[in-house]
């Protein structure tokens, strides 16, 4: 016999959903949305009762494909802050697409008649939130940055609750649930045995301090140039290894053959395949002439991020919401270089969360020069005790139950099963 509360009795039937999850366009929006949807499934809701409102741009279609959720993709792109003719033309198109997205989003919510709308940020979330208000469906916001995004600021006062990643978020009726991260990141093993295995997988030495540098899938030019200059300063260091994930946008500056996409696994790497496009421009740790110096490996992109977090003594990176949450989940110390000009300066706010906990050092973008970065990294690498304390502080902020906690907030604020509109 089916339990009275089960989705089989109420949801998943024609034209009826339990939840519409709206948002996407970036990993920072899509990943938490997907994690909470999966947590709702784990809590007993049928996949057929959950529908995504995502973005036509970005990775939404590829990421959601084959997962069993209904998906509607909406148009939309960001507004360019410029008065140049090309920017004005793009903004006019963006405004038109936003109107189309909102109309379609309202239609999806009206057709789906969900018990709750979950908005995670981005243009698709705006369309879903408007649909929730028009059709008087309870709205729950998810905000993983330390400060609210524009869409969440707009709709915060209308939401039943806001599941937020960090303490201090000013959204009304905020519930701190943490930021959901991929299970493999949360399971990253930073014990000596786990670290050795991760380094073997990445082809990194086990007898050196390992500094990992990355700036997202496209890369971060300021960080790339800073670490490139610092590497010259460290050329003769035989106690240091740099694993530099350059990013696809700037890879041509660091590789003799930018067309190269894959290489065989490096010596000692796992059988699962090596990173994409290893550069030959590094300084070998032991060349044919017996020179020992900096061990530098450059790759265009890396998918084995659990191994990266486990292998690193220190990470240098931007401070996006997902990156900061992953550092906390893995317990990896970091130097955070917030992206200047990010909306609401949210990356600086994210970095401050770890900085206040003594889990990371905040290095402003303008100070991320070869000399500035080298000075910070050298001081940290020279103090293993401080790195260990930073890692422990980061781990204390991690929330392995974040996805389930977010799903619980969604359930607590959903419309009653009989379909009545709550006051």
C-alpha cells in the first residue's frame, strides 16, 4: 500500500509536478539545483514529479540530459554595462529574450501546477519566480553565494524561505543549509594515504609541496600570468611542484601546440587517462642533465577535481560559490583571488567567509602579481603547521548534508498535498 504522503498518489500525473526547479546557466546555479532535486528524489519524490526550468545557454542541456527530469530551456543572457552600439544592440536582444523567458516560465508553472517552485539564481530563476507569484505557488530560494544575487534580492521578500550557503546572508527567512557539492568532492581523502594516491593519479611527486592553481574552465588571466612569473622565480626549487590548470581560453599562450587535446597518463598516473593537453613548457624535476628544480605541470582542463583537492597542500584560485564550498568540503587550504567586478562583489564576500575562519588567505586581484603571489605562497608553504590548521578550519565549515538540508526546506514550505493555497 502506498503511503498517503507519497508522490505516486498526487504528483507525476498529467500536468502535475511536485516541484519546478528554476535556474541555471552556470555551474554555480545548476549544480546546487541538481543536488537538491536528487535529494528530493532520495526523500521519496518521483523524478517525473520534478521539472527543471533552465537556460538555453551554458551547460544546462548537457548536464540535465539523461537524468530523468523534465526540462524546459529558456532564452536569456546577461546585460552588458556599456553604451557602445554593439552592447546596446545586445542588451536590446537580451531584454527581449528575458521577456520571452518570463512568459514561458509563467506558462510552465501554470501547466505544471507544482506544490513548490525552487529558484536557484540566474535568468531562468527569474522566470520561475514570476510564475510562482502569478500562480500563487510557494517560492523557496536557494542562494549559495555569501551575498544574494540580483534575482534573489528581487524575490526574497516574496519567498517562504531561503536556503543559504553561509551565515550572515541577509535574505529574509534565511535557513543556513550549506552549499551542496558533488559527492566525490566531499569524499576527497586528504589523509597521507589518500594524498599519495591522488598525487599518483595526477602524476605528481609525493616528496614535494604541491600547489594547485586554477581559475575555472576558461581560466583566469591574472592568476595565470602571476603563477607563470612566480614559476620563474621558483625555477631552482626542488621542494615544490606546481599543478597549473590554465583554462581553455588561455591555453594557447602556454602550449606549443594548442590543438593537442589529450595525452597519455603521466608516469605514475592512474589508468583513467591523463589531464587534457599537458604542456611541455614546464621545468622538469629531473632532466637528462641531472638538474633538479621546480616540477611544473600545465594542463588545459581537469575533471578529476576530487584528486586535485586531495593532492594539494595549497590551492590558488578564484572565489566562486562552488569553489569555496568545495574547498570547505574537502578541507583544502587556499589563497583566494576574487574576480574583480563580479556582481555585488560576491566573490570577495565568499572569500571573506573562509578568511574569517582562518581557512584561506584573501589576495586581491590587483595584488596577484608574480611577486605578490610568490610572497604569499612561499610564506604558507614554509609553514606546514599553518597549512594543516587552515585545512582543518576549512573542513569545519563543510556541510556534507547540504543537499538534504536544502530539500528539507523545500518540503517544509511546499503547498499542502490537497492543493489548497496556503495563506
